[in-house]
């Protein structure tokens, strides 16, 4: 049985934001991709003060040097498409004021006819928090908790009331409302984050780093859900950070989703076997331009479908 496939939109510096995003979004929908996705990278510290994902000695990838704003990117895609869902994996939510982020997502959902999927995370970059965090890095989990609560309040019926540490709404009409209930998805890879997801979110947005690791994380999440008595299904959308190469990567050090389209699809098949609801491919880092990205995306879609995904 096939599952929905999505595609990440071109946000990095080799692409023209105003022309390539609508073009790729429109083409992806025509190919058959059912969702379009963005990520958030606020800045690129130079020199780096910490490694990628806070791992010592791991450099930030060069394509992080120039990443377009995720909500602007999704808005451009929304105007160029009709059916594809518009998702974030992820917005670094504590870099945004809760009320303004709730308004922006509600407006985008209303404008797009109910297509937004709000994937949120807490981030890991100290430099991004220094530049834009609404509270110190150490309070990021607490901020995310309030953001989720503010979303629910602002997107709910009027009059809206909320009394939090960052957000205080005595009583107000807040519009536009979303066209339908916006799903809230969370990145979660530790026990506390998993509990937050189980208690307050609709789904999970993991990153593919190996099928066995993903399966173990999924079992852990299901265990937490059982412990906390959750009966509502948890939707799973896997982010695939692919490193495409025109020729097959033949090194023994090949990472998951590294290499030719055939190798990437092989890894997609392995991860899909874990039992996911949706997978989206981020292929944008290595293509030279939008045309190559569209060509690779077309080939990947066709081969994934041929492989039964």
C-alpha cells in the first residue's frame, strides 16, 4: 500500500526564492507529491560556536548559510498550488512570539483552504537563541508548551482568553481562524519531549537516520503513549535529508539517503517498512538549480512508487 510522499521546497542559496519556490511547488503537485515542506535555520554563525545539532566537531552544512524564511516560503507555495499540504519540519518555535506565530499560521491556513501542518521543535543552536529567542535557551521547552497552548486558544472560538508568562489575552476576537483544525506535529527524541508530544500534539516529525534507529524511536513513542493512556492515533511524517549524487555512492561509509536516486529510494523503502503515515524528501542541498531539483524529484517519485512506497 502506498503512502503519501512530500517534497521539501527550495530554500537555500542556489535557488531564486521568488521564482523557484512557486515553480518547484507547482511542479511537485503535478508530479503527484501530496505535501510541501520547509525547515527553519535563522542564521549561520561564523566561526561556529558549536557543532551541528550540538555535536562537538561536526560542522554545519554549507547550505545552511542562506535559508529563506519558512513562512514566506510556504506562502509562495500556497499561492502556486491547490491541493498539496503545507508543512514545517520544523519551525524552531521558541524563536517566535507565540501570538504572532499563531496568527501567521492561522492566516496561511485560511488563505490556503486548510492545508497547513504545523511541525514544531525547540532547536539546538545557542546563536539562534541569542539572536531571536523569546526566552533563554534553557527555557525552550517551557516556551514550546506555552506556544502550543496559545495556538489552541487563538485558533479556537472567540472571545480568546489566555494568561501565560509570554502571552496575555484578556478577552479578544482574533481572526482569521484556520480553515480547519491545524495539526500540531512535534520533533521529539527524549523522554520529556515524547511526553509533551503524547499529551499535547497530533503527530511526530522524526528525521530518518537509519531504519533500525527509527523503529526503536517509534516503539519508544508508542510505549510512552501507552503509559500515559493515549488512545488517539499519532500521525508520523518522516523527514528525509537526502544527499543526492548523480552516480551511485560506492563508499563503505555511505550514510542513509546518500547517493543516487536508486540508493535514496532503497533507503526510503526500508524506512517506510517501519509503518509511517507519510515521508517527505528534502533533495535541495546538492542540485545546482531548480531544474535539476525538479528532475531529481520526478525520478525519485516515480522510482519510489515503482518500489511500492
